[in-house]
C-alpha cells in the first residue's frame, strides 16, 4: 500500500486531534475525581468512610444494572436514594462540624411502611426535627429524581432518654393526693 503525502498528513492531523480530545477527556475525569477527593478531605475519617461506603454502594448498583440483574426502575430509585443519603450526610457533617453521622434512612413516600409498619405517618404532617415512635428523627425531604424522606435512627441512649422523659412527664401529670387526705366517712342511717 502506498500512501500519498496528502493522505499521510491528513491521517497525522486526525491522530493528533484524537489524542488531544482523549487527553482532554482524561484530564476532565481526573479533575472530577480530584475535586471529589478534595471535597471529602474537609471531613473526618468517619464521614469520609460513610461517603466511601455510598460510593461503593453506587458501584455495586451500577454493576448489577450493567449485568441486567435489576430493572431500570430499581436502578434509578436506588441511585437516587444513594444521592439523597450523600446530600444529607454532607449537610449534617457541614452543619455540625462534627465527625459523626447517625444511622440514616432514606425512603420514598410509598416506602414509609418499611420503617413505621402498617400505620406510617402522613408525609404532610412531618416536621423537621420531630421524633417519631421514639426511634427516628425526621431530617427533611430531598428531591433526587423523586422525593426521599430522610430519617436518623436514634441511638439506644437517645431512645432511653426519650422514654425516661415520657415516663417522668406522665407521672408528673398524675395528680397525687395530699398525705393527710382520707376517704370521707360513710354515714350509715340508723
């Protein structure tokens, strides 16, 4: 095969253009990974570990979808749930300036019965910070494709403290009779 000088020059220009585009794509991907890593650097080891866990969960979800093990709807909902959990974890860590995250739960409106059984709370009545069933604190709603309602599971110490408060509150509400109070005498007619 004999190539003309013109064809060879054209081939070289295309090759160079392809290399430039390829290098630009690689540098963009690298910059994105660097910015993600540096954004995680603002957090302590516990929050970084949780964000890493969420990245791994997304990789597992992506892998299962690529092997057609899950439906498109499942993939979409699970990916959006992971994004919502990530957003809430970052928000909590930034607001508290603390390297601690509670156990987070993200559920769609139709999944509230997974946390609360057969009588879940009405979505419209939820208030941020409200404690539900002495088990969950409502953190808010994040729209990630669809609305997800995020809850923090209370740790056992918080649950015990809340139960103690409700018990002491109920005993304080019960009226106690004075010590010298007696039952009135019954008068028997003669």
